[in-house]
């Protein structure tokens, strides 16, 4: 099955089409609208480190699970 050119163009970003959003008000509005917020820098670093450490041995590794683990350990005062 091949994808039609129209569909490909409709759902594919081309170089130069994406513009980063840097305005804090626009970012906050998007976070409120979607309910999705990025993890803070400390959490992101911890998840990246744990991913590298566990990648070869944990076949069910998930960044969502690592995020949950980080928040649980943080709440327990272990981080």
C-alpha cells in the first residue's frame, strides 16, 4: 500500500514549516489547553540517566514508568 501524495503532504512537516514557540505566554496557554507540561530539568536528567543504566536489562522500560518512579522517590525524600 502506498500513501497518496496528498496525504503525505497533509501529515508531513517539511523543512522550514515548524517554528519553535518561545513566548512564555503562548507556552503556558498550550500547557493549560492540553494539560500536558514538560518535566522539570532535574526530572528529565534523572530519567535520561536511569534509561541509560537500565536500557540493556529492562525489556519493559518506559519513560512514563521512570517518571512515576522519580515522583514517588522524590515524594519519599529519597532523591
